[in-house]
C-alpha cells in the first residue's frame, strides 16, 4: 500500500478536525474522500461515504460509518507510520531524556 505516511497524516488531520473547535464538514469530507481515493476504494464505497457525509450535514452529527471507516483505515496502516504522523515517539527514544533527569536536578 503506497503512501502510508501520507495516509496517516490525512488521518491525523481528520481526527484533529473532529476533535478541534472548528469542526468544518468540508475538511472532514476532504479527508475522508482523499483517503478513500488514495486507497483506491471501489466506487460503491466512495459513493457510500459521500452519502454518509451528506447525511451528517443534514443531521449535524458525524456518521458512525465515517468514524468506522477512518478507524479501520488507521488499524490497517503500519503502526510506525501512524505514530510518525501523530508525533508519537518510541519509548527507547525518550528513555534517554528520563535517564538524564535525577532527583538532584528537581
């Protein structure tokens, strides 16, 4: 699957949008559809997602189907790519920071 880091960045933008103060449906739509097209989803799946976005706009509530799709995509992408996009560091990388802290420095 090509562009997994890019897909993970789109996922991050999606989750930042739905959890932020500006829950712009256009941004949500762009994230969902961009990800579906990058993943080369079948046209029936894309039209289903578009339909769910329209229903979300009418009901002023994000469809559970959209959340399910985005979470499924996140689960399928390699964890390292998702961690990179979300800025998560491995324990080994940050362990040196903790080893450098002693009670004397506090």
